[in-house]
C-alpha cells in the first residue's frame, strides 16, 4: 500500500506520483485507498454533514448555463462548492490537492492549472446516471477527482462509482472513507449507483487553460 505522503508531509512520494501517472495513462483511472488521514476524512465528513444540516447544499443541476435544470432522476446529489478559507479542514484538503496538481503535472504534462471542488451528498436512493464530466462548451476539465468521506462503508450498502472504460468491462468502486479515485474527464463514462445510506464525497476537477 502506498501512502499519500513521505516523511515530509508536504511532499507526495515519487512512488505515489508515478503510480497515479501510470494508472491514468494506461487505463484512464486510478484508485488510491487511505489517501487522506482518518482525522482529516472525519473532519471533512463532519463539515459536509453540518453544511447539509444548515441547508447549504442544493440539488445539483445538469447541463450548463441557460439550459441548466434540476433533474433528480438524472442527477440526485446535493452540492456546495468549496471556497478557500471556509475551514481548516477544507484548506488542508485544498492544499493537498494543490500538491497533487503539481505532482501530476510533473508526471503527465497535462498543464493542469486550477482545481474546483464541491461537497456532494447523495441521500439513500439518489444516483447519477451515466455521464462524462466534460461539457460540450467547456473542455477545460481534464482530470476528475473524487474523495469519499464515508466511515465503514459496506459493499452491500451500494453507492458504487461505476466506471465504463471504453472496450473493457465496467469497474465498481465502493465509496469507502479516505479513498481517492481519479479519471480522465473527457473519456471516462461513469455513474453513481444508489445506496441505502447517506453517501458523502468531495468531487473535484483539475482544469487546464481554455483554448
Ligand atoms: C460527479 C460524479 C462520482 C462519485 O460528481 O460528476 O460523477 O463517485 N461523482 O461521486
Ligand atoms: Mn461525474
């Protein structure tokens, strides 16, 4: 098992950086268990729960701009975008993702420039039908990233992320706490299967410069 950090917690280990890079270039996706510490995962989960309780999360839309519509039968998660400075836990998470951005650029030369991220909360039964994360009018999203915040998730509770790699069999990834999944936003069709309990995550995208 590779850990996210070497002796210096500020730096990704070369092994992890190269492992993610190989996965992405060979199969278009990568899974890293125990990517965040349990402590940070719990703090982020508590923050997501509290934001949900205060009504800050809203049903996400599908489509973009003028044609955006809430269609819970297509996409059933409730979300709130992260802002720098909102909490110590979120700032720590954003700092880790910044380090990951730099590490990926050293390995894959994708010119990733920005990161955007939201909390996502799927109530029992909510799902997100098969889709791509890249929009027709915005091709800047390059790598999709999901970190799961669910303590002791059981396989039978459902809620898998189902990847559909082209020409290969599907891959189901259970949303266990601290697990990181990355995939190529333009190519990887994927869906979120319904669960029998609340399913919490942080979804994000590394973006490159437009044009
Ligand atoms: C998304 C998405 C996957 C997941 O937010 O676009 O596909 O496992 N999320 O939560
Ligand atoms: Mn998606």
